């Protein structure tokens, strides 16, 4: 399971052009710790999974998705990600959460 999550973390990170350090800083952990999750070497704690899902604007279940196409479909909104500050990442994650919630409401 940790390999599936790692593959998805790596795929998402690469799509957004984030570095290990970018994600680690957002999560408030060491770069090496995040690299271990991204490579599938260690199991990511639940709290960090929630936070990384917030960053990418995806649901938790999509970290466990084996079909990459389904994961791509979940990416609701993308932003240009070069030269973002930590505050920018936090605000983008907050906005993505609003969009996800709005879409959930309108689907009913």
C-alpha cells in the first residue's frame, strides 16, 4: 500500500513541479522524511495524508488509487507553481478546498 501512495505522491508532486523540500516545508517535516513517503519506503501518517490532500485539492481516497488516469481526473484546479512562497501554497490549498466543497454541494 505504501508503494501505491508513494507512486501517487510522486506523480502529483511532478505534475505540480514541486520539490521534496516544497512539500516537506508545507507539511512541516524534514525533506528526507517526505522523500521516504514519496519513494514508498515509509508509510505516511494519516494527518500528513490529509494535509497533502489539502495541498493538491484531492480526496484522501485518491492517494490509494492505482489507476493514474482517475487520479488525474481528480485534479480540480491547477495553478502555476513556479516561485510560490509557503503562504501562496497555503492559500491555494485553502482555495482548492472551497472549490471541492462547492462541487460536492452542486453534485447533490
